């Protein structure tokens, strides 16, 4: 049987839903659902991302050979039940919500996928990779290595939270794993939440806040919260955490250890929060270094591939690179759950016995992670005309020279070119650019353009051959996933006694807009083959100014996804204080003509009604007729109870007759009634469902859990012995992809 030609990978239902498409094993396109719905970290089934992938490849669902989901839902559901068994009666507050979410489209995913992709052939395979298998595949198969150690670190998959594997050719062999609830990702998220940032999107903020503080709590974290062994294995002290039993990540004991209550979102950031951030960042770096050393030890490989949400911690990644534990390190640019869609598709392609030999070369297979939608000049111009925009059209060298002149003049430029990036970083196609030499550029973009916290640093973008001129780095960093120190000769001494947020006011270097307060920077390198237009812009800017570095930050405002379409870009431009927008061949100035007028702000696209909530004239008619029948029954009961006389009863029957006639001939009159009854029925059914689930929890699951604990069963290893020399467990071989578990 030949290998499948068209393979669609899907991730959904936790955060960062996405879709990716392979054709004959080549990555054709990939996109996150958030870019289309405008809901940041959208976790819903990625209908729009799938439609884009099919449209880009000129396919219909019937032409798909394989659809692959990025984890095994039955295994994940079993883990949830075992968790509740281990902590019951704790966890009762979350049990009804969690279980009701699962007892639907999440659990029977084969049915869900076929319902959401009408037209799939009956013989189209629907497969399920394991969560960390998807991460490992996303890291190894697109990498430039034919053999490598593979390290995946995140919150949790089915059971695994951290894995070490070995990749060679088509094969990925899992070797060791750490299991839930002992998770570096959950530990870091707990601190993210404690410092007042949003879990699954605020971890970047915590990492950016860390250099402002001192590691005053690091010893307490090592002593009380996490037991780390020399081989990188670790266990959390769950007495300080609440995520197993409640709706919060941490508890009062955790807060007491760190000297006070959690920071409220949007609350003041004080020195204690900075010190907390620095402390957990330091401990995370230590653990990641131990993990990398152990991965080298057990695999003997000179190459490392990284994926999982924790692999987006570019400070830890930079340390692994500088420690030279491995000769080469490659990290999946969409290292979180979005990349799981790509990994699942790649796992399915390489799982097939007839897959051709895997070719590797000096470059990876991610195509600079520019895998999303793109728009032609005519499409862009149509959007500009629709908004009544005054623009100038320039092409080739004239466009680049214009951009250089604007950047030299200190202007903030929105840069919209080519295909959208796949992953959380803007890599030069949906970017906001600025002159890194200007001391005020960081605060201007943070406060007037991005509307975000002033302490957050910006990334530099630099040509690959020039990176060592500015940073203590001489390696590829095309995906902004390594932090490197600025070269010492470019630094300026900080004023004595200045600490905390006051460090922002100090001129730290000759390129202050991209220099963090610890003289570090999250570097993006650009090769001509990867992004010719951005490369040429950097080259021309260097020739004009003598500086080969620009500020590169994502084209969005706080709380919104990176822009995807020309309409998204224009609306973002008009609702910020960006000076110019260069979109394709078009240059738009804020102050020209109507361009200063604000367009309606981008709004998240509404969530569609679930497929089983039917709506339409036929359903409206049914609701009207049911109402008429209900009136007949009600009046008859009232007559039977002698509340109505015979004459009144006969007169009352006229009303349901009129209702029935109107429902038949004018069903749209009953549209509002139908939707009200549907919502009312749904609310009642959900209420009854929650009561039944609580009954099950307290009278069945809780007694069983207590009996198991009395019998000494500890499925979650909540009380592992601290005298253990390692917490690693041997990893089982990945199961068949055609099974749900």
C-alpha cells in the first residue's frame, strides 16, 4: 500500500488550535485558528485553519488520505478520571465542567472530525498520535538532522510532561519520561498566574520580567516546591499547589512561602514580583540544563531537537546553546500545541512503512515557518480602496529605500509581506519594525503602539552573517528562540544603585531598543534564502546607517493575535500610533487623507452555533406547532380541574389554532421563540447534567477513590520518596496511530 499523499494534522481543545497539511511528506501549509477568528489562543476545532490549508493546496476533503489528531483523547480522559480518583472529594468544583466538556465532541473525535469535515472518504484514515509523540515529531522530522536527541517539555499531554527520545531516519524511540502532575510547564504556569499574568500566554511576560529582579526566592523554591535530581528529573511538592483539587494553580501555603498574596491582573508590579520572576526563571534554567545534559548522556547524540511549550523559553535555550552540551540545537518554531498539528501529520507520514527515505540538508524543512496565508497586491489594493485609504505604490528597490528612509527618521513601520508566520513569533512578514539605535523606541512601541507593559523587551533582527558583530552568538537563530548577550563593546554601564523598572530609563547600549536590562536580546537571524525581502531591507539599512539591527515585534496589539489579512493589518494600524504601514507594494501614511481616521477595531469573530443546535424555518415551525400543542394540553388540564368552564375551554382552543396556522404559514414569526426555547432547554439540560455528574462524583467516584487510597494505590505518585536517586520512568514505545488509546 503506498504512503498517503495528502495528510492533514489537527490540534485543538486545549489552547492554540491549528491545522497543517503535508503533500508527499512536504510541509505545504500550516496555520493557527486564532489568526482567522481573532480570538487569541483559540482552542476550538480549527475549522478556518483547515479550510485555509485545503484552499491553499487546492484540495477538497475527499482528496485527503489521512487526518491525524495530535493526542489520544481516551488516554487523556483516563488521566483526568484517575486524577479525580486520587484527590476526591477534592476537585468537585471542577469535575462537572471538565466532564461535561469531555462527554461530547472531545471524546468521540472520529465522529467529530467527520462531522466537521463533510466529504471525507469512508476509507480516509483518522489517526491519533500521542501528545509528546507529536511534539517529538514536530521537532525532529523538520530539523536538519538525520539523528538527534529529542527533548520535549510542556504542561502535560496524556500522562507525560517531559520526555527524552532519540530520532534516527524515520524512527523516533522514546526512552524516558516524567509523568503528571510533576511538570515543569505547570510549575512555570503557576508562577505566571501568581504574578498576575494569563496562563498559556503570559509566560513570555514572566520571562521578560525576570531580569529586573534578584533570585531571592530561588533557594525556597528548590527546598520546598521542587526536588530536582542531577539527571534533571524532578518532583513537585503538591502541598503548595491547588491545580489538582481546585480552580486556582496555587494555595495559601504557596503564597506564604513567597511573602504575600498573588498579584491581581493589571495590578502594580513591585520588587517582590520581579524577584519571584527571577527566581523561578533561574530554577527553570537549571532544570533545563540538567535535562539537556541527561539527554546527551542517554542518547550519545551531538544534536538536540526541542519542542513543547517550555521550549519557547528562549533564555533557557540560549544557556543550553552556550553551554555547548550539543554541537547543534534545533527548536520547532511552533513549539507549543499549534506545532502538535504539524507533528501529528509528520508522525503519520513517517509511520507508514512505504514512506520514502528521509532527506536532510543544511537547512530545515520549515521554510522559515512562513506557512500561512498570503495576499497579492490586487487583493491588498481592494482592501485599501474599500477603506478609502490614500496610498503610494512602490516596488522593488524604491519600496526598500522608502522603508529605510522611514526607519532612519525614527518612524514606527508596520511591515506586512508574503505568507503569515506559523507559531507565536512574528518573523518579518507580520512585523512592526523600528530603529534599534533610538533610546525611546522601546517605550514608544510598548505604550503607544502595542498598548502593553513597558518592561517587555523587543527582539533584534539581523542578517545571519552579521550576528556575531552584535551578540555573543555565532549560530542560526531564525525563529527568535535563543537569547544571547550583547557584545561587551556595545554596552554602556548602568548607573549605580538603579534597580527595578528604573533600569528602563538607562541607556544600556548603542542599540538600546533591543537590549534588555541584563544586556541580553532574543535574537532573530535572517538568511537571504529564508526571507530575501527582509534580508535586503536589513542590508540597505546597514549601508545607510552603519547599523545592521532593527527592532522586530509582532504586528498586533495586546490581547490580540498577530494580524493575518490586509484588513486586520489596516484596522490594527489605524487603532494604534504606528506612523506608516507598508503592505505589499503599498505605503500608507497615518496623516495622509483619511488615514488618520480610526477604522472599526478588529473584533473576535463570533463563535458559531454548535451543529446539534438546529436553526432554520423548519425548526421555527416545529417550535410554533409545539407551542400550540402545549396550549391545547394546558387548557385541557385546566378544564379537567374545573378551573375553566366548558364555554371558556372551547374559546381557549381558538388561540392554539391561530398559533398553529401562523406557525405553518409564517414560521419566521417564531424564530425568537425557537431560540429562547432552545437556550432554555439547553440550560435546563446542563443544570440536570451537572447535578447527575455531582451525584456520580460524590456517591461513586469519591468512595472508590478513598478505597483505592486506603489500599495504598497512588496513581499520581503524590508522595514520592525524596531519597530516590531519580524520578525518570522508562517510556513505552508509541502505540499504533489507528487507536484512540
